[in-house]
C-alpha cells in the first residue's frame, strides 16, 4: 500500500514598502475588514487594473471584476 501526499506550495515574495504606505494599509485594512495582506493585495490588483484600463473608473473596474467572477447577485446591487 502506498500513501501519497500532494502538497501545494505557495511561493510568497516579500516586497519593501515605505513606513507611510504600510501605515495606510494597516489603517485601511481595519476599516475594510481585510487582513493587512489582503488589503495590500487589493490595492496592488486595483492599481494594476487601473494602469491596464486607464479609461475606466474605479467603479467600472469593480463591476468588470464582478462580471469576470460571475457574481450576478452582487452585480444586481451594484448596477
């Protein structure tokens, strides 16, 4: 009998940010009920999307992401 374990490895990198940005992320994560890492990841993702789609507003980017995630029930409220 052979027992195999499959491990998923998540490679995480460390990025250096200024103390000021770290403080802003920390404050925002409490308001938005996210972990500090989740808040930073959200800001990075939205910043990237904003750079790739300079003609879209923040709200339009959120709607686009909800559509991509097939979040129909949330989209009814947002639209």
